[in-house]
């Protein structure tokens, strides 16, 4: 088509980098220090270049004075034997030394340093993943592009701004994914900042080119025509814009004739905002409920429910280790019953767990329901590592504490999984247990289905990152040192489909958690079967 754009890059929809640096606070922190080291190396290079240039300038100035004298009366100048000697010496020795100085490249140290670190640099996929993380946050927390551009986020401690070029690159990332909804929002923000007088490498014609076509793809022909005309007023020779304008006008005339209208509808003069166009539906049926819970909206904790929630001391069925120091337990939800344990991990234990996990953090996986094989998935954006009790006394102690307070056996439980969610990190609504149509899910473990979930929160999160349950409207906020626990299966072994839950995207901060999933085998006498499906 005459109005089609050439995509600068091609990525498949939902592609995420295997490293996924933008969602791992540990690796991102390392990059901060790497960049500091490179800046220092760059400053040393600049200093060396300036010193070299100053030496060359001094030499040139000295010879400039000398050559003006020598060339004014060459024979008289060379009549003096010292001048003759020094001329020969300069041309034989000193100019060679100057040549060596000019040929010496002080950048060798900087190039060597940057080459050493380059293997750890983010790549194009990382940049795309980071851009998509911002768009995910934009959608989930109803933040317009201007909020990001001006750094207006809750709980932030540092100012951060997006330039016109940053906004343009965000819009182009969306455009290349055929995501015209987000392309419009970010191209519009780039145009807004340009109109306000901000300078940029990107031209206004480039922004209008992408924006007008993206607006057309969102079905807004009058505005697409108005933007294309504006583009042509800046660049009358823009061939694609001319073809686009004729095509858009033909489409609009056809639509007006079909509606029985004679005149063209005026373009909406209101600036494009977050709610101007409807976001396209995707694969997740409870998307709106899930995201509203992440924002703290739609939580169904009524006064009647609140009256059924209590705090208590938990001794794990008179477990000897808890009799003298019982665990503090509070109800988070009545039905299904979700509890939170307080002061379950000390700061020292948390730091030790993170220390053990950081070197092996890798892209988190999910179990393929058809094959039972662990795979990566676009709907789970985090890094995780698995820790064994034998690795450190802290892990063994934490496992024992989990067993004591839940009264369930950890012998058949999965290893302690440590997960880190950086900015934009999430895990969309999912079940922890396998359904009847997933017979292979945990078959290789040989320990039955996941009967219960125990989740340690190992950090506070400035904004976002809640654990939400879309089915019954619960939202549980991370609190460092606490843990939440719930059963995924009824006593009968049937799955409790109400426990479908999600980890909301982290808006500001870094979220660290550790999970322990209990399996059915080994719990027969600790949690006996019920007599009905919902017991």
C-alpha cells in the first residue's frame, strides 16, 4: 500500500529476551556500576586527549613563530650555523617524535575497557523488553505518557525525564510490533514536547508520519487526515504522506456516503490521551478485573467479610518449636482462607537468601500443561533461582519454619524458589495447581498436585507488585518479612479454581519473594481427605 510504513526492526509479538535485564534489579544494579566505571574511563581518555592536543598546540605555536622568521629571509636565517643545525635536527628527530605523538591513540584503554564490558550490555531485545515494560505499567496503572515523560510516579525518589527522542523510540517500538494503540500515545507525547519547544534529533515530520498512520489504524480518519495535512505543510514533497492523504480522504468520503452525510466530519481537536482510543482486547479474559485490583480498585472486602477476619498466635498444632514463640498470624481473606504470617524472616535471613540466589537468577519458567516441561512465557516476567536446604543452614532453617507453621511436610515440597521482579516484572493470572486437562504437569515429580502455596515477601515495594485474586477480588500487598499461605486444593483433592492469582507489575521498586509449593504426597495424615468435592 502507498501508505504503509517500512518497519525498521521486526520482532515477533510477545518476544522477550532470555536475559531480560530490565526485570532483574540485581543485574540492573551491576549495570549502574559498570556505567560509572565506563564514565571514569571515558574521562581519563578525554584528559589524555586534551593533554596530547595541548602538547601539539604548543609545538605548533612555537614553530609558527620560528617559520615566520625563517621564511622571511631563508638564506640569512640559515647563514647562522646553529639555525642550520636545529633545522636538520627538527626534521630528523623532533618531527618524528611529533608524528609518533599524533599517531599514539589514547583511546586504547577506553576501547579495551568498553570491549570487556560489552558482553554484559543490554541488546536490542532488552531495550524492547524495557519499553514494553513501561507500556505494561502504563496500561495497568492508568498512567498517561506525560506522567512517564515528566517522571510523575508514586513513591519515586529520583527525577527521571523522557526526551522527545525517548518518546519517539517508545512509539517506534510499539509501531514495529503493530501496536498502534501505544504508538499513538507515545508519538503524541513526542509531538507535544516538540510543540512546547523541546529540541531533538528526531524531526517533527518523522513523528507526524508515524502518528498519522497509527491514528488511521486506530480508526480515527478525520484526525489522521488532519495530522497528514500538517505533515505535508512541513514537508510538501513527502511522497508517502501525499498518497496517504488521498487514500484517507477517499475512505472518509466513502464512509460519509454510506452514512448519508454530505460534509466531512471535523477532526477532534482534543489532544490524544490515555482514554481517547479503546485498548484492543487480548488473550486474557479477566484483564480489566486483574488490572483494576492491581490499582487497588474493586477489592471486595466488605464490612461483613472484615468482621470474619481475626489475628491469632499460631503454634502449628502445638509444635514444640512454636510453643514458646508462636507465629503471629492474621487473616487476609475468609473464603477461600488466606492467612499472613508476620515476622517470619529476619533481615539477615533475607539478605542471605538473596546472596545465595543472585548468582543463579535466570528467566523464570512455567510448566507446559501439555508436556510438563518447564518453558519461558511472555506472561511471566521475572528472574528466579532454586535453593536446596543443604546449601546453607539458613535455607534449612527457613524450610523447617515453613513446615512448623503450616503443619505440612516439606519432604515432598518443591525447593525454595527465589524470584525477583524488577520494574514492570509480573506474573499474569494463573493457577498454581494442575487441572484435569493437564495430566503431565507434575507427573515427573511423582508427588501429586500442588496442594498449597506459601509465599515469603522479602522486600517492600514502593508502588505496584501486589498479589491479586481476580475471582473473588482480593489484593495482598507485599510487606517485607511476612508470608502468605493458602490451599490450592480442597481436601478432596479437587482444585479450588478461585485461587487463580497474579503478581501485579512492579511500578516503582524491586520485589523479592520466595515460594514453597507443597505437594499432595506426604500430607495424607497432616491434611486428611474430605468427604465431598468441596471439603
